[in-house]
C-alpha cells in the first residue's frame, strides 16, 4: 500500500501536467527601476586606487584606449550587474519610487552607483569593439543610451545631468566607431533609428526643470513653516543662513514660481532659441529673494548642457548619414 502511494506520487510529479504547472512562474515586472536596483546590489566594489579610477574615467570618456590587462578584471567582476542593467533597459516602464513629498530631503542614494554602472557599461562596449565584436558593442552602447532615458524618467535636474553624463559617452563611442569604419550597414541602420528617436537635446529638460521647481517650492514652504528657519536652512544647505529672506513669504514663493515657469517654457525650445529667452530672464531672477536665488539652478548652464548633447547627437547622425550614402 505504501509502495503504491509512493509510486503514484512519483508518476504524478513526472507527468507533463505537473511539470507544466510548476513552470508557471509569477509574471515578471515591467518596471526597469526594480531591475536596476538589483544590478546596483550585484555591483562589486570599483572604488579602486586613484590611478585605476582615473583610468576608468578617462577610458570611458574616450581619452584613452581600452586596456585589457588593467580593466578586464573590473568588468569581469561586474558582469552580472551589467547584464541585469542591459536586460532592464528593454522593459517598458521605469518608476524609481522617489518620495517627491519630501522635497530636497528625498533620497537619491542610488545616484553614484547608477553613474558607476553606466560607466562600466560603456567600457564593456569598448572591450567588445576592441575584440572585433562590433554588434555586441553597438548593443551595449545602445543599452547605455536607453539607460540614460530611464535615469531621467520622473527625476529632477540632477537626474537629467546624471543622464547626460551617461548619454554622451555612448553617443561619442558610436560616432567614433562609425567614423573609423567599424560598423557595418545593418549596425549603422540600427543606430540611426535609435538615435533619431531621441529628442534633439536628449531628454525633456522642461519636465526635469518643472520637477526641480516643485522641489524648490516644497523646500521654501517647509522653510516658511519651520520653527527655526535659519537652522533648517543651514542644515539643508550646509552653509550659514542669509541675513535676509527667511522665512520666505508667500509673495517670495509666488515670484519664484513665475520665474520657474518661464524657464521651464524656455527649456522646451531648441537650445539656440532658449539661450536668448533665458538671458532675458536674468533680471527676473536677480529680483528674487536671496534664499530663492540660492536654491535655483543656473538655467544658462543647463541650456549649455543641452547644447552639448545636441551637438553630440547631431555629430553621430551626420557620421551615420554620410556612411549611408
């Protein structure tokens, strides 16, 4: 009797129906950010000595050629993290789960790892190209470009600037490979389609500025309501509070809002057009209270970054278009 029961269990477990049922895993996430968090967790310490750090940075920036002996061990140690990141870039959504209600206090602790992982990915493409595997290199650099788009998604200006630092090396690596005749026609076509799909300046800088201004407004409101605005300002900014402007008034916040909305609109124009508009808003900015000025990013510098991205993207498109003729 016991033997018969055991045989029945064995047959049941071995049956196609049981195997099929056991293979029905839960639905995987469409949220790329969750996978990126996993990739960050898998990263191995790359905080090597200063010389190695400089080598990593300069190589990823295209200032030095690939050094297999010195850099391969670092990439090998982080192969799992890079693989998870690349697969995550193919997912349809990206929600970082930021606590917008906390304003400037919202945690962005993952930012350094995101930048480090993006750099490792760029280096992985260089390694593949050095080995003559142009298709893998193209796929890796395009994954880096998609990662930059996810980095800025739902983020403030700091995320846009971080995404820019991720996007530019990949655009330049692809341009260099195309210019050196390392890409075949199919690869050029693939890159061309992907880069054409990008905004001219890489991202929606107006949306990033809007979220930044919401964060600043939240901070100003917190300072307005704080029992000790001077102490709160010093804790937040890491510097002595100004002698005037604290706590901010409702009128101060309203004036800041008018300026921020005007800049937001300007950043949705092409960089060349936005420059004149932003220059014209300098008087409005200088009329803001000192606290608001201290909390407001430099819109002119932001627009110059947009110009840098626009130039890199246009250069890549030009190289690919020439090669296609």
